[in-house]
């Protein structure tokens, strides 16, 4: 049990570190971001990655430390308390198992993304739960009385009391500290000053230049000339955000959900100033010759379905996208056509008749992506700056705000 707890503590600790780096460093790339389906960052940035600004991974650190303390108590506590400790282990491990299984469901089923560090934590928790069931334990119905009697014994043991107080204070303090880090990162936000948006963050500001860490990062990125022929991005728009997208890619679905409110905010504050352009780059060998081993065997059909829905109405396009993102794991041509019929009134005959024409438009998008080149989805291009995989939401927001200010300075 101690070995499993130490292994789980290491995985949870590294997860917490990665989460912290994502909050403070816009250019940070996690070592466990392998592809669209295996990505720790996508899980950490999702709504399941934190609670009230505190990463779930930090809860894992606290839980494993609790297991180690209980394992220590099982061998060093007074004899009359040791079976009580077994009961505490069962309760503690059951709570940990329930949370882990919920997180596994959210990762594997909802997000359809695998976090390798999280998997290591799940394995350790399951192992500890199974071992806890073999330890002699006080019946669960007697646990409340056991707690009262053991607290009385603990008050007479200064070392044990100090350890418990240290665990409680350390746990609470780490939760408060990390919540503060989340708040500080969000200060890299947009403030309305003299009629335009500027970045403001006292914690990241440099005393000599007044630049934030994010500004220095953003200005260090190279820009490319990237114009989409025949599109409305050729007109003068302050910020053009291009996304190379695959509707069967979990990370694409995740960024669509995370960035949606950011685009809505700028559409409200700066109508028409921020342009979103989605280009198709399905990792499907059926239409993408550069993806001969692509894992998404229905992504080409999905791209065509969105185009046909767009021809019906903007609402149909939005609903079609949401349906595809929500059903990535089970996408098939028949299922896509059925959904398209329900959402946009486009039947299978029309889909088949238009497929060859629309797929050629998809291939034109792919050709644009190969010029960059696109190596994974999603890939974003913000005013010529290429981002492979995107940014944490607060930095994506800051990038748009910075480009708005920069464009106004150039005018």
C-alpha cells in the first residue's frame, strides 16, 4: 500500500506541477501531450481539471499523503486503535476510488482523451482500495465512535497530534495558495482603458519595460504571411483567428468549448473586429493524403456534413458541429447522415450527390494546411502567429487582446 501511495503521489505531484506551469507559462508544452487522444493538457484545461480554481491533481496529492499517514498509523498507533485505522483506510480509499472513477469517466468517455499521469493515479487508487479491504477493520457503523475515542488518544500523543495538525494545515494552505495562483493568472485579462483593450497584470509586469511575461512570449513568436484566397479574411479585420480543425479530434472539441466564450466576449465588445475562420484538416486518409495513418476514419464525412449544414443556416452549422464533437467516439457515415437529416433536413441522397464536390473544398483547406505545415490538430494561426495545439484559455484571451491593441497602434 505504501509503494502504491508513493507511486500515486509522484504522478499526482507531477500533474500538479504541469497544471501550475500551464497557468504561468503560455509556451509550456507538457511531456505527456503525445497526440490528440493522449494529452494531459487537454484534461487539465477542461472543466473537470479543477474545482474552484484548485486542480484535481492537488487533491490527489493530499489523498495519497493521507494514505501514507494512515499506513504509518496502522503500525505505530496504540493497539486498541489499529483496527480503527483499518476502518479509516476503507472509508478513505472508497472516497478516493469514487472520485477517480468519476474522473476516469470524464476523461475517457466525455472528453475522449487519455491523460497518462491520471491513469497512473487511477491504478494506484484502485490498488490501494483493494488492499484496504484485506486489512482488519472496525465495522463502518462504529467508525463515528472510533473517531471520538481516537481523537482523545491523539491529544495525549504530541508527535501524532503535530503530524495531524501539520497535514490539515498543509492541505488547506496548499489549496488556498493554488487558488491564488489561478486568480493571479486570470489577471492577465482585458481591461477597458481609453476605449481600447490593454493587458494588465501586476504580478507579471516587468519593472524596467512594463511588459508582461505573456507579452514578451507573444512578441518573440515569428509571424508568417497567411491569407486565405477568396475568404472574408482578405478584408481588413483587426484579428484573424484561423483554426485547422478535425471534427473527430478530442482536442479540437475541447478548444471549441473553451474558446467559445472568449470569441463571444470580443464579438460583444468589438463587433466585427475578431474574425474566426475554421479550415478543415481531417486526419483521415480518405481525403487527406498526408495522413495515411490517420486515426479518424469518419472525419472527411464530418467535414462535408458541416459544410452542407452551413449552406442551410448558421444555426444548423452550429448544431451539426456540436453533435459531431459530442459523438466523436462512435462517428460513422450513416450516423453522420442521419444527424445531418435531423438537424438540417439534408437527406442521404443529397449528401451523396454533393459529397465529391464538397470534398474537393475540404482538400483545398488541407493544401493550405500543408503549406504551414500543420502537424497536428488543432493548429491555430492568430494574425500570422502559428500555435500548435492552442493556448490555455487565459493566454488565448490575452493573445486576442494584445493583437487588438497592436492593430490599433498600427492604424
